[in-house]
C-alpha cells in the first residue's frame, strides 16, 4: 500500500470513530464535551468556560499518570485537571443526544 493510501485509510478510521462518538444515539448533534477531544485544550474559548466552572468539593480522588513521565509544570494544574475530570462526569454523550433542546 502506498504512503498516501495508508494515510488515507488511517484518516478514514479516525473520522468514522470520531463520528460514532460525536453523534450520540444517531442524532445529528455534534457533542464535544472535553477540551482534549478537539485538540484545543489550551485555547481561550475553553478557558472562558472552565474559568467559571465550580468544582464539586467532594470530587472523587483520582491518580494522574501524565505527570509521571513529563515535567508537572508542563501539564495542566491540579485545579485545571479537576475541571477536566469533573467535566467528564457531568456531561454524558448519550444524554446530550437525547435532550429535547438538542433536537
């Protein structure tokens, strides 16, 4: 297989996988619920919303793996990471696709 054909095949697999995840329950609503999904986790549009986000003080304890092999100053702060974890807990793709205001 040629390099362009191999690249195209990988790109199509990524596209199909992303489409299956982003369109919950077969609905036509694209649901991006986490900054990392878009590759825009350090962009101002996410920071505006995340800066206003209040974290549940009873957030469950979790272990970060990203700071084991990378300088922690190069990674999100604990406060930022708490928001990413909490964000994943409160937004459910299946619920987003079935809410009346998204249809």
